[in-house]
């Protein structure tokens, strides 16, 4: 018969929690001694022994044993080897159920801090691009069709806002995760006079869990983390898509630094935006991890079930994927070169100004719907004649509406963006306000 003993083993991935596990054990041992549950000598020996265990792990000398199944039992066995019977007192007043719940919360807290810092770095790169090209006008798109002129800075700051919302979601997740589960035992609490508030303070938690059954079963914070990560990757993927499109010869809007492109194996002229494409592809695996944790949790009765062992691999992968992707973009964006001549020439293409011409007619007293119809017919006429709106003589304009005069020739891409002078619009002064807001956010976060 095939040996299936390794089916339940988690040590090959949960060893990643060693720092959190040891920190929790040290705080627990110190509390047990303060409460008189174990002696101070035993607590001191346990804490010193755990320090040696951590040193061994970080040196790569720790004797991991898969037969012990998980991180917790490996550490406890090694602690016993180092300090003897006192190690057996460490697990007083706790269970692996509340122990692993604590480890996951501690790890998630650190992961959120790293991710928020990485998001700030991407925001800083976007703000720098906006400032560098503050007055460049480019085509804005709807349905991937040229629509209206906008400032390139306005486009970059749109992504700044997306990532700002991502930071808000991770911050919210951290706040709801800020609850100590340790002291809940296996599910019913513990029969010892433990001081959970002291442990919470020692480990930096704002509060303790109010229900022991919920505490050991709760992985909502992981589902929320995955959801925030999936949305953040979705935003990265949208930016990736634009970079892929913009760097094509058909668009020729941007050029990426060589280290963020690769060549073709047979076509020497190619400069493929592989980093952006891979980021776009990695979004799917983060979505998959979100569905994975939701599926694990959806049918579980209270309280702890071994299914919860499956909460870790997808989580670690999501943390690694999101962090590495954000760090790539923080380094890639500053080296992205904008083809200002190209984007400004397209922004001034006459059909892009059709809405402005309709607004011009509205200013002459024409109802907007009528003005819209005039411009639609004018554009159809130009397409049939192979002309642009800029090619038309005034008498040709007046064939479609007597309200046209020489003022129609003053409608330019620069005038178009300047006209959008309302809060949140693409007018230069409004974009300057948006950039000032972005820089203020970064300064207050210490990210400049």
C-alpha cells in the first residue's frame, strides 16, 4: 500500500510562520509566569530556548522533522531537546488551534504593512510621472476609441486614486484583524487564570477576542485580505493592459526601459512588455486564492476543522505575488518614456474635439441634443469626404448650422482640457490640485 503519511503534513509551508510562532510563545510564557501558572525560572528557560530555536532556523541549522507534521510541534520538540522538561509547560493554557490563529494574524499584520508600503511606492512613481508631464495633453478613451483630450497627468492620477482605495481596504482589514485569539484554547477557553489583555498588549493587539469558538474558527481576516489583494491586482492589471497597448507600435505612446522588456527568439526587432503582461496574468492566481479561501470556509461547522490547514499556501502565494508585482511597477514606471509628440498630435486630432464643438453650439443657444446631432452629421460628412473637421471652411460648417462662426477655429485640445475646470476635471489647475493632494497624501504617509 502507498504511504500517505505526508498527506497531512504542513511543515514545508507553515515553517514560514516561525517568527510569529516564537513571538507568540514568548509572550505566552512570560504571561504564564506573571500569573503564577508556571515558575519564573521555567519561563526564563523557555524564552531563552526559543531564542536559540529562532537563531537555528535563521542560520539554516534547524533540524526540521516532517514526521512532526507542523511548525508548532517541530519547535516544541527542539525546545525540549534544548531545555528539557520545562519545555512541556509552554503549552499550558493554549491549544494549537488558538496558537495558529495567532500566528496567522501576526503574519497578516506584517504583510499588510509591507503591501501598504509597496503601494505607496507605486503611488509615488505615478505622482512623479504626473509632475514630469504635467502639461502634456493626450487622447482620453472610452470603449478604446478616442473620446476627449485629457492631461496625461490626469490619467496617471486616476491610478493613484485606485491605489489609495486599495490602501484603505488593507488598512480596514488590519483594523478588523487587530484581535488576539490566544487564550481561547481549543474552542472553549482555558481553565487557567491567564491575562489575555497583557498578552494582547505585549503583541501589539488592540483587543482580545470576545468569543473563544469564533476566535479559533475565524479566518474572515484572510478572506478580506484576499479580496483587497484581488482588487489591488485588478488595478495593476488595468495599468498593465494600458502599458501593453501604449507600448505597441500601433499606439507608440510609451517606451519601457530595456530591463522591463524582452526580445523575441526569432524576431530581433521585438521589445515585448513581458513584465506588464506577466503582472496581468498573475492577477488570475490571486483571484484563484480568493476563491480558494472562500470555498474552504463556506461549509465548515464550528469550530476548528483540519480544512483550515488549507488557508496558508494560497495566502502566502498572494502575499508574494502582490508584493513582487508592486515592487516591479514601482521600479518600472519611473523609467517609462512618454512619446509626447505622438500623444499630443493625436489629442489634437479634430474628431476628438467634436464634443467641444457641440458645447460651443450650446453656448450659442442651441439645445445640446440638437448640437450633438449637428456634430454627428458633420463627422459623418468628413468621413465620407476624407476630411478632418479642421479642414472645413466656415461656409461648410454653416451648411450644418448657421450658429457656427470663426470661433470654431479656436477650439483646440488645449482649450478643451482647460474648459473642464470643475472639481475632478482635467483642466490644468484642477489636475494641479489633484497632484498637490497626491503629494500631501504621500508626505503624510512618509512616502516622499
